[in-house]
């Protein structure tokens, strides 16, 4: 298949994973939302990236024997016309067959998005609907504006907000029982404290 430019792909009536995977790399990151190619927001902030690294470190410390934990960018191919790149995905080792070189083929056990002012609506509304539709058992939204973790658990075909963790409260998850940390632990581990950055 001939590689296509972004402009050529945008002319397609429905963008599939195959079209997306054969785009010319223009240095941008994209997702496919119901067959529509979407440019992701500007590069993540320093705090976003370091918080993601600390979360990855914490989860690897306690969960790596049971789960494979993958940070973005990684394609989570939920269907041929729905491809997402969550900040973090966790797949139980008993489901390793959904992992391939191209990405994760199907629903991870847990996805996490670290939201900012640029991505808040997409993470809290659009992605929450999509991850529920494709049966991702648990969804975490970490909000950088107040350093909280919203924990959504699948109930039928939609998510129920189970808990909002902040400060010293220890995060507990039935989906990922090995996870045990507080938001304060994560924030205090950051190499540069957020209030020191403009």
C-alpha cells in the first residue's frame, strides 16, 4: 500500500487502521475516532511526562509480575476504525496474546489518561464513552489541575465513578489489586515540583 500524506488521509470517507498505519510520518501523533483521524493536542507538558514516568515506575514496582504496563505512544487498536493512544495501558499477563508488534489489539485491563486543559473534554467525555464501549474494565483519569485520580469501573456498558483519590488516600483497584500508592507519593516523587514551573 502506498504511503499517504495527512491531507490524502483526510479525504478518506472512513479511516481504518491500515490507512493510518501507512501514513507518511509527519512527526505528529494521531488517533482514530470512529473512522475519523484526529490530531492529538500539543506535546505533553513536563509535569505530564514526569508524572507519567513516576506512575509507570510505581506500577512496575508492584505489578510487573502480573501485568505488562506500557506508556504512550502505543496504539490501542479497539477496532479497525477506533485506535487510541492512552498515556498508560495495563494488560494482565494471562492476556498477552492481545499484544503484537503493531500495538495492543483489543481492550487492555486498565487505561490511564493524564488530562490537561487541552485534553480535558476529550479524556473525560469522549474517551470515557469509547473505552466503555470497547469493554476496558477500568479507566483512570489523572487531573493535573488538582492532582486527583478519578477511578471509573465498567458497569454493563458504561462506567461508574467509583472514587476520586487525592492527597494521602491510597488507591485500590479490583482490576489491578497490586496497585497501591497515593497521589501525594507520585507528586512528591516528581523531579521538579509543578509550582516551580511556569
